[in-house]
């Protein structure tokens, strides 16, 4: 479905304005759509355009689970309210699936399976023929099993279908006046664990508490990687020196230990999206869309 739509719209030669027009056309053809809405910049752009085209015939649904920071859920609610789109929250239960909790390299397949197995019946019950997500064109070249799970359940990815990249998502969001156009990517908390380490609700909570602590210190692009009892902080390389010089490190360590970590380290390489995928080696190159970025 995605490949056919890309061919149809000829995205390689389209301007950004033409891509936006194509996106609007897609939603007009759908007539009614339910958006899998995480509150990230991608799905929020989808929700915005869907609302502009469909109005009350568009519905944004956010899945709440232990892998979602409460702060991110609040952001999603506030953004939906600003857009004007109807917004609801549903509970998902991926943590009850041992295939997910075991944290294999295709963990996100089980996450998106749970999400779309929840959204698809809801959409049909409410009279929405389409469930759409925020997958963009760049995601199709990454290694993401969740994309396959969504496709198997009939979900559509309008951004990818018209060839809109991550950079273009931000450009369009800014053009449309969305104040969160430069919002950092915030994948689910389960992406903070090395593959093969079991994920539990308690571990997710301590990671979430640690990242919230750093956010309150003014950090934006960050990750707290959890490896056993060790927290490894990743910050932008240019921020590391000032962070060390200006942060009350004993207070930070005490706080992290209060969250449940025994050891706290700082990654001197700095923040890099998908860093935990390095252990996969050539697997990432041989099978795109089979593994999520973290």
C-alpha cells in the first residue's frame, strides 16, 4: 500500500507544498480516520492535517501503558486540545505478553501488534474505516518490526505514503504553526534496555523517574539507558562538559539511587539515537523495517 501510494504521487520530484496537498488529498479520500496518536511530532502532524481536512470525522487515540511517560501523555492531551481534534486514551497491555517483556530484538513488533489489535476493532465499532499512524518516509529505511505489525493489521502511514521525511515533518509543523515542531523524539521507555534484558514495570518506572529528573534540570535531548542496576546517562556531546561542571552530581546520584539504580554513569560519547542497535551488526542492514530505533 505504501509503495503504490509513493509511486502514485511521484514523491521524488514533489515540493514540500505538493506533499502537503497530497497528504490532505489522502485524508479527503479516507472520509473518516482514527489516528494512532502518541503525541510525538510525527503523529501530531498527522492529527493536525486530519483535523484540518476531516474535522469531527477524525479521532486521535493515545495508548497508555507503563512504557509511556506520564509527562508525554500530558503533552499529547495538551497538543490535541490545541489542535482541536477529538482525543481519547485507551489502555494497552503489551507488558502482559511474555514475548514483549523478554525484550527480543523484535520487541516493537509485539508492542505495535497490541496497539493495532486494540485500535482496529475500536475503529470498526466507531465507524472509522482507516487507522493511520505517524510513520514517516525515513522510518521505512530504518529497522523497525512495528511497521510490519501495523501493516499486517491494515494500518496506513500517510506521511510515508506521500514521501514526507522527518525533517519535512518538522518543517511542515513549523509552517502550520505547531509550537512543538522541534520537540525531541521520545520513543517508548522500553527502548532504554539492551535486547535480552527483561523489562518490568518497576524498571520502566525508575527509568522514567530518572529522565524526568534530568528534564527538570533543563535537559531535552537525553536518554537514561538501563543496564542491570546501572543507569547510563546520554546527553548531547556539546552539553556534557557544562553538565558536569554545573550539576550537583552527588544529589543526582542520590536521586537515581532513590529511584532504584545502584550505579550512575555518564556516556562520554554522548546521545545517539539507536545506540543499542549496534549489537545487531549487519542484521539492521539486511532487514529494514524489522527493528525499531531506540
